[in-house]
């Protein structure tokens, strides 16, 4: 039985793409281990809950600052990373880039090497070095899955851009397997590094049996993400909500970016006159996202052109809305337009950074519950027939099998 090791630098509870990949490969008979970091006590509790229902293996490098037994290691790794950060101003060679990008690089690479896997898959650019080291030590091969266009992220300093570019330029040509979460991301990697174009594997969800609920009264609009924070279109959403006088509800789910942003968003809601229509919800486990979202009517995908990545990517929230049977309102980024074109009857497009365009789309569904119900049914149909993990996982296997031959 072949063994596959997935190497990442995120908690699995905040990385549904890794979960789906590990679940699929395990179900097909491969021995699967996910090697990652454990640096957040709250997120590790979610990890533990997820692993209770799984039979593949999770191994972690533990350095949680808030756990007394691990605080010293956290401090040591932080000082070590700071040292390599200073060295990176001189050169990125000789393993300096790898240790600057990920403070637990040496431990992560050693953990991956000890798995003696037949194939390694890196998720996130910071994991490329560890996966390559482990593959080389075990005389095998490795690949890379690009969930984002990492050098196209917002608020990236010139130094960090150079760091990630160095890592990708060094390791991507060595990969026997390249996949990406959107066509635009795949094209961007091929254009920038001259590598073969990664295969697109959309960040969709497995089919779930859900109840197709009737339109609620008043209509419930829904937005979720890991973080409720700036540059996600929420300020535009609150302003648009303030222009709508008909009854409706607006629900946001996620962890707050910080307390200051919460205060600011609540202040804006009061200023716009829609505070009583606004409801906030705590984050939930990935396995509960679909079942929870059926309690709403319209899913909001309000990506902005704040970065190249945001413009090219297709958020997994879009696909969760579809599987839950929610009508969609999406901003017209390149990534979202590409998906929307496959199911225009399931939603409406609005212009980026255009408050009135968003308000008009919301108002349409408030005033036309019959059309909203049609859109909800079309969304569910699109998920069941096309945009689901059962379909996309076939592409995963198509690309990974030659690497394991």
C-alpha cells in the first residue's frame, strides 16, 4: 500500500482543502499522514475534534505560546527565525529562505522525512522546502498544490515577496505534480515561473444531503470567512444594507480580526441605520458549514481587487453556498465571473467597490421571493451536478496516480 505525506503549515481545521485531499486518498486505500504545525491552542481543539472521525494520521510540530510546556520552544523557534530573518537581508541561499519563511522548518522537515512516504504533497509555499527535503531524503518525489497565488497576496512587503518568489522559483521546477485551486491561479504560476500549467482542482465540497428550505421572511443574507476583517467587502456591504428600507437580515460568521475592527464595523452599522438587521456568529467546524448555511437564503461573495490573488481566486465560501442551496450575490472578480458563467440562474453579479450595485442585487431578491427560490434551486443543482468534490477528486487522482506508479 503506497504512502502519501501531505506537508502544510496551517491547522487542518482551517484548511478544508487538505482535509478533503487526505480523506479522498485514504478512502482509496493509500496510507495518508498530514504533517503540519500546532501553534494555536484554540485551533488545535478544532483539529482534535476533526481527527476523532478520521483514520488517517495527523502529526504536528507543537509550539503553542499559551501552553506552558511549549512556551520555551515557541520562544526558541521565534528567536531562531528572527536570526534567519536578519541573514535573509544578505542572502536567501543555503536554507536561509526556508527557515525565514517557517520558524519550525527543521522540525517540520524532520517529521516529514521520518514518514518515509512514497510521495509528498506540499500545501502553501512555506511548506515546499520541507516536502522537498523529505522527498530527497527518501529518494522519492514531491508535488505542490497552490490554493492561492502566494506572491499575489495583499499587504505583502517587498522582502516577503522576494522570499516567497525565491522558494517557488527554487522548488516548483522540481515538482512532479502541480495543481491549483482556480484557472487564474494556474495560469499565473505558469506565466511567472515557466513551469507547466498546474491542473485546476476547484475548492469545492463533497455532496451533502441537505434540506432545500423555502425563502425566509425576512430574507436572510449570509457571509462567512475564517476572519471578519478589513478588505473583504464588509464595509461596502454595511453601506449597501443601509440603503435598503425593506425588512431583511444580514448574518456574518467568523472570528474577529481584532476588537478595534469589531467596534468600527458596529459603529458603521449604526451610522448607516442597519445595526438592528446585523447578526454576528462564531466560527464553526468545516464539517458543519454546509448544514448550517441552509438556514439562510443568499450567500455573499464580496471579493475585491485588493490583490492579484483575490482577483484570480475562487473562494471556497462560494462553493459552500452552492451546496447549501443559497442564491449568490458575487462581485465581478475574474475568478468569480468564471464560475458564475456556468450557473447564471443561481445568482447575480455586482460591480466591485460599487455600493449601489450591491444594494440593487440585494433588493432584487428581497422584492422577488419567487425568483430567489428559483435561484436557490439552481444553486443546489449546480453543486450536485457539477461543482462537488466527487467530480473534482477525479482530477486529483488523475494527476497523482502517475507520480505513484
